[in-house]
C-alpha cells in the first residue's frame, strides 16, 4: 500500500501569513479537511482561536498539509501528540496541548454529559457556565471524561497511591457554582528561563506561572523534576 492509498494520518492547518498552525489527526483525512473548511467558512468551527484567525486573514492564507500518513490507526493519537510537542504553544492554534479524540469518530452522547457544569480559574474565579460537559469539552477541545472525573471527584490509583484530579485543561471544574478552590500546601516558587538558560521571571508557583502566561496547560513541575526538558517553550527551575 502506498501513501496515495492511505487516508489515515496527522495533518496541520497552516496560516502562511503568520506561520501559526493547528495540528490534528484523523482516520479519514479527506473527510476531516472538508469538515474543517466547511465549519470555518460558516464561522462555526469548534476552535474559536483558529476561527478568529481565519476570519482575519482569509481563506487564501490557510493550507491543509498532511504531515504523516499512519498505517496503524491505534497509533494516531500518540503520533499526533509527538507533533504537538515539537512546537511552542505560541505558534499553535490548538487550545489543548494533549491529543485527544483524534480518530475522527463521533462520540455517543451520554445522559451524564448533559449536566450543567461550571468552569473556574485555578484560584476559584468563575469563568463560564456551560450547558453541558459535552459543550465545554467540544468548545475547548478537552476530554469530556476528565471533566466528569473532576466534577465527580473520582479517585485514581497509580502505583498504589490515590490521586484526585486537580485540574483539566488548566481549569477547575465543578457541578457546583459555589465551588471553592482548594488551598495546596508547600507551594514552591519557580523560575522561568529561555531554552538557552537565560533567566526571565520568578513566579510564586507553577499555577501562578500558568495563570500569568495565560496557558491552557503547563508542565513546569515536570521540567523542575527532570521529567521533561521544557514546557511552553521555556525551561523551569524551582527557586531554592
């Protein structure tokens, strides 16, 4: 089978005017392209950031590019994630830096997903009231199951240790409009550096850095603990 016969893979929608791009994947690339362009032309695209840019620069400045054909559909999400991590957040239109729901399959609606949900900043400030988890997940490109887990305070066990979901997509979520943000102890100050190691700024915590930089997701603590080389296009170090 040659690449011309493949229709599963990773793609990007590139804005040639400013070199920003949206990265995605699908088991049916041609159908996904038609869906994207149709929604953008009708100003109904789920990614408002991409839609606003399309409105500003015009269709003539956007091209659909296949980055890689994938033979094994089960590996599509993993490969898409590897492409997303190649770029700094400031050149991506992706609202969520985690590749999810990339197989181009329609998800069946669930009764639990239709429940009203509230989106908060990490310090407990109400951002928006959503009609349902599905609406929030689709609009922000965030896994609906993760939002539900946080709202239900679902426990997750990893290597025998129990964890609660603290945030999803860089936000707190609750079925309760009167949600109170938990106060986490032992917050560590964190320093922000360029990839070349030049100091930029010090923040009270990784959450504070994420909030000030207006990032949907930041893995600064993973960088500080040696699990990642960088996050958000920067190097991060705990302040001694």
